[in-house]
């Protein structure tokens, strides 16, 4: 009964949101929600436009202009208009436009096109695209490519990606390299090694002989239990 009510409330909220969006589009003098969102999306590709939208959405209780726009597009029911809007931004090399277009390619199961766009966005500095690219390459078995993009994020201060790098080294039986990366991650104080399965598995490897008492949270060898 609770789930049924929750679903009803969700539908009601969605319908109200769509109606509000249509009213907002009409108030802006746009013929449709798609036209309205196209105008906002094109505005967002400029720095001044993105900053204005960021302020506007924040005042309305939202966070992240580009993320909000992507969500709003789901109510426009016009994937072609959405695609054209992102293609316009991608043509100018905008990282977010490249990323959103990559997501659309992924949804349409154009994996090769998606990977190419994720890489373009990552090369332009888009963090989420970089993460997605690293994981896609890892899933495809391209460990060298995955390591490159995990390293790129780690070098930019995303400590968690040192853990992903360590896990890759561990999978390749490079225990010395893996341990070094675990230690680099530990000394930052930003990660807790013990709850991480990839780190725990050291007990089942040759590390058991090298470090019979395990490692401390900072990655240094324990002297006793």
C-alpha cells in the first residue's frame, strides 16, 4: 500500500513539474518546452550564461545548472531537439556538451561513438567523463587505457582513483606497484583502506608473507597483532 501511494505521489509530482515547465516556457515566449530548453542550453555553453543559470537554479533550490538542464530535458519529450542542442555545444568543444552527447550515444547503444565523445570531454577536463571513460576501458579489457585515465584523475587530486590504480596493478600481479599506490592513497588521509575489498584481498596473496601482520591504515607495515 505504501509503494502504491508513493508511486501515485511520484506521478502527480512529475505531472505538476511538466505543467510548471510548460507554463515557464510559455511565459518566456517560447512555442514549446523543447524550444525553451534549447535556448537555455545554448545559453549555458557560455561562461556568463552558465553562471546566470547557476544562480537562477540555486535560487530555486537546485544544484548544478548543466545537471538541472539535463533533467529538464527529460520532460520535453523531444530527443531530437535535445540532441541538436548538445551537438551545437559539442561543435564548439564545450566539455559538458560533449559529455551529455556521449550519454545520449550510450543510451542509443552507440558504444564506439559514446567512448569517442567521453574521451573528447575528458581531454577537455570533464571529471565525470574521465571517470566514465576509465571504467568503460577497464570493462573492455583495455587496462593501459583505464590506467591512463585513472592516473589523470589521481594527479588532479581525486584520491579514490589511486585505489582504482592499485586495484589494476593488483589484478596484474604487480604487488609492489599496488602497495605503493595503496600507501600513497592512505597517507592523504582521505580514504580508509580496511573496508575496501581490493585491499583486503592482499591477505590472500604473497603480501601475507611480506607483511605477516598486515598494514596500518596509513599503509605502513604492522609490527604485531
